[in-house]
């Protein structure tokens, strides 16, 4: 799965998370306990994905910033700092992607039901 596809999926999850957050604060939803509980459960399931999304997005942003500094900076000392930053961030990219992909995998609905 390439990075753009991961980000696209995560942005979709973020949009759903934002919608659920808004619905949870709606007085009409609060008065419907069954719906409120369902949305609250979904919110709790999406929370770790959103946390991973923010971490992943920040990591990619820091990588882009370091690359830009390497391309534009003339001072060799600052370029070396940018190179070290880039190396450190890039080494975190693969484990972060794996963690994020794992969180994106949704369990099949039958898996969420109690076993007999």
C-alpha cells in the first residue's frame, strides 16, 4: 500500500471521526441512548487510528521539511543537521506505516459478536 493510499484512507477515517464527534455532542443523539452508545463505541474504536494518523502525518511533514532544508540551505552545518533529522525520521517511517496499516484493518462484523 503506497503512502498516498494510506493517507487517503486515513483522511476518510478522520472525516468519519469528526462526524461522529459532532453527532455525539448533538442533543438529539444524546437523548437516543441506543444511538449514543453506538456512536460512542465507534468513537473509541476510531481514536487510536486518528492518533496514529496524526503521528504519521507529522512524521511525513518533518521528512518533507528536512528534504527542503537540504535542497535550499547553503550552511553545511545546518545541512548536516537536516540530514541527521531526515535519516532519523525516515528510519521511523516503515514501523509507523506498519502500525498504521494494522490499525486500518477492520475486523469483520461477525468477529465483533460474542461467540456462543
